[in-house]
C-alpha cells in the first residue's frame, strides 16, 4: 500500500501554495511515497517516555530589552518589492479573508 | 610560491607586514577565479570592483594603524546564503534572483570587521537543500579533483573554491552535513561549530534548529582562524550561546593528543560504505593510536534512526521557513497580470521559483506537520532527537572525541543521484547526528580512496562547546598525515 | 435575514458564550524586533528585516511584553506556565510577512484563571482558559471596486508598520448560565477587561484604533441538551457591538433552529452599520495551521521569584478599588454603577485627590461634564479638561467666588481650550457680584417690580423666585442667587 496518494500530494501542494502541474503531481507522489515510507521508520521507535526536543540545545529565557532600534527607511524596505504604490507594497487582489 | 598557494595565515602575515597589499592578494585570487571559473563554476556572483574596493579599504585601515585580526587582507569566498549589502543574495534560487538585502548577515559583518575581503558569493544547492550542488538553479559546480564529479553540497561552491585555489578560505553552512561532506569530497577542512556558536542572523534559513555557519580552509589552523573571526555570541540570534568561543586557534596549535580517548561509533560501518573510505578510516585509527590516543569502540544505537528523523525535522522547519517567499515583498513574482489573485500569484511564483528538491521538502514537511500526522512523524522525530543527544552524552562520558568517515563514499559523478532523493540523502548518514544534537564536528582529509584516487574525509566529533577538541585532534592528525604523504593531500587541484 | 425575537429565543434556548480578546500591548518596541509601535506613523517607516520577514532575519522576544502578559495573567487569577514555547501558526496571507504567525499553541504563558463581572447586581464568574502572546499583522488597503472592501477590489496595498506589534490573546472557557443576560455579561466582561488593562498600564486599549478587539463565539442549546454548534464573529470593535453581536447571533440561530435548520460552524463578520453578521469562511474548509514549536525562539521559563514579585506589585484591581471607593465616597450601588459605566471613577478619584469633596467631584463629572461629553459624542476621559481643573472650579464654588452658572461657564471655557480654570475666569470676567453691587441691583429690581414685591410682602413667598430671577438677569448671572433671596426676603419682611 502506498504511504501517500496523488490526491494527498495535491492537498499538500495547495497547503504549501505550490501550483503544480499534473506531471509534477504524479512525479512527486511517487517520490514522496518512497521517502515517507522510509522516514516512517521513526514511528517504530519505542519512545513513549522520551521528551521531544524542539531545539538542539536547552537554552531558555533569551529576551531583548524593550528598546526602539533604527528601522529601515521606506526606500530600503521597498527596494526589492515587485510592485510599490504610495510607499506601500502593492499586491494582487486578495481573495480570502484573514484567518 | 604564488599568492594563491599560500595559507590564509601566511597571507595575513604578509599583508600585516606590508610586504603585499590586500589589493594584490585579492587581484591574484580574482585572476585565478577568472581563469578557472569556466571549469568549476564555484561562484554565482563575482564583482571585481566591489572586491577591490573592499581590499583598498582594508589597506587603508591597516595604513591608518587600525589593529585588525590575523586574517586582515585575506580573501574569502562567501556562501550565497549569507546576506550581503554589496552583493546579490540568492540562496541559488530563482525566487531570489538579483535580490539585494538592505543589511549584512552577522557573519558577513564580522568578516568585514576582521578585514577579510569577500571575493564573491559561492554556489550551493538551492536553499542549502542537497548534497551535490546539483540543486542550484544556476548550474552545477564541479569538483576540482575530477570535473565530472560533484563537489559535495550544499556548500559545494565554497568547497570547490578553496579546493581549486580560488580562495584560501570560504564560509559554509551545515544543516545535515553541508560543510563536512563537501570538505571531505574535495580534500579540504570543513568545520561545523557547536549549534549556537556562530550566528544565524542574516543566514537564509533552511532548518532553523540545525543550520550552523562554519569555515572551510585547506588546513586546520586556517579553519580555526576563520572560525574565531566570525563566531561568538550574537544578541540578534535568540539561539546564540552567550559564552566565550572556545579558543580553537590555540587548540589547533597544541600539538599533542597523547592520552586522549577516541571513540569509534560502531553503527557507522557496513553496507553502503565504499571500501576505499573504510580503508582510509582504518588508517586514521591506526595513526591516532600511534600518536598516543586510546581507541575505544562505542555504541550509539539511535544513530540508525538519525537519517529518517532528520528528513522529518529539516523539511518540517523548511516548509515554514520558506513560506515567506510569496512574491509580495521581494523576489520573483509570476502571474501578476491582473487576472490572478494574490493567492494564485503566490502559488504560481512558488511553483516557478522553487526547484524540485525544494518543493519535495516543502511538501514532505507540510505532510509531517499536518494534523493527524504530527505525532507519528514530527513529534516522533523530536523524540529520536532526544535519544541521539543521549547517545552522544553517554559516548562523551567515555571518550573525548568520536570519529567516523565523514561520508560513506567519495565524490560521486554528476547526475548519478540527481533524481533519486533517497540515494542522495545517504551522503549525510554520518554527519546528521551532530546536527540533531548540536555538537561540534570537523572533517579533515585522511587520504585518497584506492579505487578512484579521490579524497576521503575523517569526521571528528566533540561535545557541545568542545569545538577546540576537533581542532586539537584534527591538527595533530593533519601534521602526521602530511609527514607521511610528504606534504598536504591537496598539493594542487588535479583537474585544473 | 430572519430572526426570532430575543425574548422568544431565550424561552426555548440557552446560550453558551465564548470570548477571545486581542489586546495590543503598549510596549515601546515590537514583539520580536526593535521597531517602534506608534499608531498612525507614515507607511512602512516602522519596519525592519525581521518584521518584513526578509530572508535571514530572526526574532528576539521583547522582555517587557512577556512581563506584561504575565501581569495580565496574574490579574486574571491565572496560573503561570513554568515552561512554555512560542509556536508557529502556518497560513498564507499577504498581511502576514512570514506567512506564519508567531503565537503560542498548547503551551500558553498563562492559563486557568477567572474574572468576576457584575451585571444588575449579580456576579458572573467568567473562567479564563488561557492568556497567550503573539504578534499582530500588517494592514491592507483595498484599492478599486466600489466599497473599499476586500471583495471587488482590483488590488491591495500593504503597510507593515503594525506587523509584529505584541498582541495578547485572552480566551474564556465556555460561559454558561447567563440566559437572557448573555449580551450584557459579554459586554460587562469586555468593559472589566479594559479596566484591568488600564490599571495594569499594559495597553492604551483604544478600541477605535484596534488595540482591543473581540471575537465572539455563540451557540444555543435546548435546556438539558448538549451544547450546540457555535459560530465565531470576528473583529467586533466596540462594547456596544459585543452586546449587539451576541444578541443578534442568538436571534439568528434561534430562527434557524426553530425552522429545523442546522447551524454551520463558521466564521462570521459583524457589520457596525446594521448590527448584523454575515457568513465568512466555513470551518469545513478550515486551515490546517500545522503548529509547531518555533525553532528560532527558545522556551520561556519564568523565574518563580520574578513571578512572585510581579504578583506582589500588581496594582489594586479595578473591582477591588471600586468597592473601596464606594465605601469611602458613601455612594449607592446605583450611583457607583453609573459612574463605572460612564468611565468616571478614575476621574472622580483624581478630582478628589486634587482637593474636591467627593460629592462635588461626582456632581461635576456625572452632571455638567457627562452632559457635554454626551453632546459631543466623546468619552468622558477624552474631554479636554483635567481633574485639577474640575477641583479648582469646585473650590471656587465652595468659597463663594463662583456660583453654579459661573462655574458652568468656566467649564465651558476650559473645554473650549481657553486655558486653565483661573485663566478662563480672568478672561471671561467670571466673578460673583459683591455685597455692595448686589444690594444696589436688588434695590433697582425691587423698584422696577413693585407688583411682585408687594406679593412677597403680603406673604406670597413663592413670588420671590421672580425677583431673584430678575436679580440674576440684571447681574448677568454673577449674583449669588441664595444670598439675593435672603436679602430680598429680609427687605420685604
């Protein structure tokens, strides 16, 4: 049985905002199936009492003082923007609503 | 001997004494780059004028009596994943083509402060995802030992530049082996410092909990000099360690390892290891013994699951880290013709701007983090991470350092694994555990494999903040090997 | 849209409420970078690589924001996490530069608290599920199309000044048992929360500027039945709207349920103009946010001694303070509630502190000034007058140098920006007539009004009112009416 179906790959592509072609979907489905089948090995490890590590090292409480630092100028901020209007980033019309 | 054949330490001394100028040193290397780039393609961006103006500035700083470090005036090749104000920064991706950051990465700023002269930005696997540099959107880099082979990856441009005498030093980043593996397959030294020992600020993130900047050089001492120049605490990086950098330069000059306990990881052997790699590794073990080290075999059973854990954790983080490349604020924008919504433009741009490996990893990470799969994949991988750290902890309770081959094979031919992700991932088998646990590890050359005459790397792993041990053992071994070989392994890049 | 009258709805159904409140903290710099947070700055002038999510940039947490969140948690009787992490909430949206929001998921900084609110003399305990810290988004302006709304726009332009401002989210547990009082309880909870934020000094809680906003969850069930499907009304931006959105949603859901229809779990939008909600995104197509611990930030493990210090240095909380003041001022529950609803308590308190007697301070704020605030549609606290001004006017009335009418004129002058109490009095010549002037005026008035004078003399004391009125008129309001009455009665006895 395959670990992942083509439909699931299409769903992942949608969640990841990747407009994939049909050919790509098929190709990635085959490859992801192999990869997921292989990495699924981790699920077999008996690790019930093992705490997960989200970080390489156990640092805690790294903060900065509430001090204002120099911002970029609008020119710097917008220098790489694909489109600009009125010192704002111009973007295509937004379909969805804010989450 | 020409300037390009000198070590970084020698060049720094020459510039400091005024015998040669930083401009002369930079010019010699720029000429070498111009001559060899058609063969190597190590660089994505070189701008002679920008480099020479940096060199002129260093010369004037020295002339005005400013006390710069031992690397002032030494040229360096900089991985194109670090933000640079005066050069484009692309991470070898189409999605960032031509992007010029309005800021310097901390590593970049520290290179400049130490008077290093940036020769250009080196090629890499797109967003540092790969082990061969074939995943660059701007063409593959070739191995100076054999132009038909890969220079390793992801920092393949940086390894090729140093191995090909285009630069005495270069920077890299190591997420799963991206410094050590390219160093190994090009016959040079590459160091992954302790995670948090070198700043990630301004380093385009692949996997935040694993990414670690580190140095490449042709010898251990030069690597230590560069390591000291750019590492250390950075308040801009929350995961940076607020502790003094271990004195790695002093360690590289210590010259004695007698009485040190060296562990061999039992799990790093067996199928998939090239015989010539195993033979050179065994030579290194004997050499260490003859130098007075005590060899101990240790077991790290969880290392067997390091690779699958890594290929869940790294893609998970990358799926989120790369979400910012959305065509809204910078970089490529595709499909903005009035007929497409922002959502569609994002998806079209990302489809056009990312290469296949990046897309694979984004989708793999999205999958591993999805509700319903999180516990079995990402959550479980994090537990494996804990187990690996515990294995290291137990091992370092017995020994001072651990050794292994850096990578199971020598440089493989370009194209061989290009569309076989699982085969490609195996290149990181031995290097990944140290990324997951965050400890220090170095790769130094330990000879040529008999079957293909290509370089083999020895990995030396040390505990968290034990970076100095890597340099201490590495330097002593290097000296012994050079005595046996009659000089450095890399006397001259064979294919150039 | 079809609804069922509120009273009828409550006959058949019991509402369950849930409130999520976002409060922008008033820190000087943003949550994860050093950019300033001022409201109304020129577009994209308070941005940096980190809050624009430029490649390679990294977040570093603002300690003052962590501290403020813990203080909010303590004020809401929460437990404080011994160890917790920031998590990434992943979804794509052009307002959100990283396309993930740094938030907290299953490890909030504060949890399991409560807030008691009083409505109509009854106390309702609202249980707090969690208080966590996250970051705000940028702001889009939609260009083209008819409405300026998102739908029908040709394109949008984005300003990221707001992106990364620290945002505290306060989430209640389901609130049950409020019955017909549900809308009032929701409102009272919001008001009390704002009072707490003010007393802690952690936010300016300006609802008009979006620094405090509510998401309102409502479901209905028949008595004894399990809870119904809930809807979430987003971005409700005033207390009145909180109340109306709860009421409206109860009426709408009651209609659907009595018509045999199902409630869809969905996000709804509240429209200030009509007081109704419309359907937004259905939860069926809900995002999979793929939360995971943010590897760029390290865990927070608040030092217990630090938390203890924060607990010990919490200010007196508003409800406690109100009880104390009520007893100090000797006012009724009703008067206290009126002052609370008018936002007058702090003003009255400050006026008393500036020297005015409690009754006078209350009289001015709840009388003349409340009237003027109401007329101009501003909050009492936003009137351009200080408690010090009010205390000074009150003092001048007590000492007899102003009468009520002159005092009102003085307040009017202050509100018009003519200066301090004394400056206005000097400029406008507001001074009560002295005894000599008063006697002369009274003599003149008695001479001009012989009929009225005669009536008073013959025992019709009520007629004195007309004479006093004439005195006030002749003095152009500067006479002391009480004194004038005394003198007139004396002269005509």
